């Protein structure tokens, strides 16, 4: 049976609750912005619906009957619950402080460019953004939510995959013009910029059937993928970009992709937090925004065009290890 058929009408319940709380028809009418007669009519309608008397008059005041006294706590509790839920949808969720731990490259190249959109929509949320991929952040009481790169094996926490990754070489247009890269063999004339210990470039070169270039290419190593991309922007060599952090740079023409070959990264980006934080309204707001912003970004023509630059994918035998983004 439909439970709504067993519920009395809402307006008579509001009139009953207000009258019982004030013990006065006039005060209830003033609170509800209706006439004294309207409140009286609503209460009579509720009594007829229930088949019981809810009030009796004692002198100049109204008093609840035993039936009215039994009904009041349930009605009051229901209205209080509705009011509390409505408040959670507005004030707590859209105000306060939120601490976010995020992969440095993703924070610098993807999240910060979109920070204005978040601030415009949620002006009363104060963000503290921590550049980190340290798994200890997930259980730290100082961190509310993490956007981390890994295999998703973290335990005893709430976790949701946010994005996968494809890796491919990127270079500044200026460097490519001054020292053309017409074929993979031309990489021998360039510096390879590593954002890890070298295994990502090893994997890409293996997919390109060019492992011999490892012995011939000059190289620089950075402890952070963001730094290798920054070095590429300055024309210091060829770095490995990915479909998330490099997409904006490709769309703006700050970097170009010399080869139509990408390899899948073994790990992905995840949104992670302590189980008790997932139900916090302010965390829900941020997580919902994060996924909505990615979906919107993926649908933009410039981002889609940049993603299409990488046209050919070959899955290598060797795996890519986690990027050194912490």
C-alpha cells in the first residue's frame, strides 16, 4: 500500500503543530501568515480526517487532548527533521574549511586553473590545497579528502576512481621548430625529461620499438612529474605528459605531441577519504564538483581536440610504475 495514503494533509498538520506549540490559534495564525479562521478550519479538517478531537478549550487557552498529545511529538519531530535536512543542503555544505591533498602535477595543471569556478560557486568554502601523493594523507586527521594517483588498493577508506591516464611525449613548439622531431629516431638529439626513475620513458620507448635510444639520449630526472612538464614548457627537452595534466597545455598550444603513440599508465587517479568524512556535506560538495568538472571538461571541444592528438595506442609488455608525484 502507498504510505502517502495514510498521511494526513500537510497544511492541517502545520496548523496543528503551530497551535499546539503556542497554545493559541491567533499566535499560530500570525506565525503561518494566515487568518485565525483559516487555522481553525485546518485543525477541524485534520480532526475529521483522523476521527478524533485534538484540542479542548480550557478558559481562554487551548489544551491538547490525549489524542493530540500523542500526535504532537511525531509531527514536531517530522517538521524538525525536514528543517534540519533543508539546512544541511545549504549552510553547512557550502561554507567552512576543507583541506585537500592532491597529486602535485594534477593540482598545478588541472585543479588550480579551475579554482575560480569553484570559488564562484562556493564563495564561503575556504580551501587548503596540499601538493602531495603521500598515502598517509588518507588517514590523517589534518586532511579531509585526497585526489591521489595509485592502484586503488588503499583499505579502510572510501574510494572512487576519478580518471585513468595515457602517457605520451610532449615538447614545446619552440624547441620542436628549432630542433625538428620528425621521427622517433630524432629523440636522440634531445634531452629526455623524467618525472620518475626512468621506467615510464622505458615503457614508452619499448612500445615504440626504440629501446636502444635509452643508451644514446641525454636525460634529466625530477622527483615530481609537474617539474618535468615545466622543464618541457621552458624548452629543455621532451617530457612524458598525460591525458589529464597535459590536456590544457595542449589545447592552448603551449605543448605539442610529436608522435601519435600513447601507453596506458598502470595506475589511475582516485578520490579517497576516511570513511567518516564521506558523509560530511562539505566533502560531498567538493567530490560532486570534482566529478562534474571533469565531465564538463571532457565534453569541451578544445579538450576533446587535444585528446584526439594522441591517435595510436600500443599496449607494451612492460608496466608503468606509479609516477613520483609526492
